[in-house]
C-alpha cells in the first residue's frame, strides 16, 4: 500500500513537471491587430457640400437642381452642368444664351482642394437682315483651404474670353447694360461653419482687368441706302466690384443660401458686371438628388 502511494505520487508530480514550461523557455507571444484610428474631420463634412464657387464637387452620380446651376456629378472629381440665369435672359433681353460648363477637381487632400471650371456661352444677336453671335468662355481656377475648424477660404481667378462673329449689333447683347467683354476677375469667399449644416458667408469680387471687344452692324435704311457701323464696345465701368454677406444651410437634399451686399452685380455664370452700383442680392436654392 505504501509503495503504491509513492508510485502514484511520483507519477502525478512527473506529469506536473512535464506540463510546466522549463525555466529557460520564453512565454509564447500573442500578436494582435490594432485597427487604425480615424482622425476627426477638420470641419463638419456637411460644410464641404458648398460646391458653388468653391473647389468642392457635387458628388458622384449626384444631380443638383438649383437657381444658379444645374449640376450632375459624373464622377467624384468631374461634373457637367448648365446655368439657368443665362437661359432666363431671354425673358428680359430677347436673346438666347445656350450654355454648358464643366468642372474638374485636380486635388483634394487634407486642408487643400483645387479645381478648374470652364463654361461656354453663345448669344444669338441676329435680328432682321442682321446676323451675329457672341461667344463667351470663362476659365476659372478655384482653390479651397481649410484654415481652422471655423474658417474655410474659397478663392478663384477667372479669365473671361469674349468674341463677336458676324454683323450683328453687339449692343443688343446686353443685360441691363452689362455686355460680354474680355476680363480678368478675382474673388474670395470666407465660410464660417457654426453648426453641422449652417455656415456664415462673406465674399468679395473685383474685376482687375477689362478689355474692349469690337463689333459691326449692317442695316438697310431704304431700298437704295445701306449703312455699316464698325465700333468697339467699351464697358462703362472698368473695375466693377462687389462685397456680400450672408449664410448658407447645407442639408442632405436641400441647399439654401441667402444674403445681400453692395457694388456691381455680376451675372452668375457669364460673370459680366452690371455698370450701375446698387444693393446686390445673394440667393440660391437647390435640390440635391
């Protein structure tokens, strides 16, 4: 009996010794995958939905129907659209201005976004025996910089190229005295996000260079007399400007921007300035689908 107990005890201790790791053996290392922590956004993501006049885009396969622009996002970085205000000129100026624009974003990383915008406008100024067309092509370079959580700056430099073809009277192609001319403009808009969907806006715009554009017009005074007029269209104001303040709500499917300021009114899209300085309205409504 005593012998069998000793043997059993020896067997138990032997199993325990075999189970315990040797003193010189290292403990097994357990590897764990650490998921990367996403940094907090620099500004509320909703604030970056402000695509009108900025380097930000409307979004892939997104349709925006607004007072100032109809826009469709082909990809995240490419969109096409048209400007309703230019079509509406027909109601007050009796001229057609079909138009189309393309916007492409070259860069969007961290605090900086850069985009390009080019538009094409054709104004038919034909009347009676006269025929003529005015072409206008604005080229814009846009940059948006996130300075702080409560400040985003949007700047642009725009060159407007205009050319008259035919023998129509270019003076007919005006909107309250504003005519297409070659010009260089620059603008700056400050966006101050206060909530996830609301931002204050303050913007200024000035035309630093204004070029003239030539035109010609033929008319038949009577059956024996015709007259030809050649001239140059000189804008009444060489350096129009405006300052505007307001606010914008950027909900998921609806955008509302409103405000007012003072200076020369720049026709949206065409970027031609009305000569007379007055109160400048600032309004845009858009539905996003």
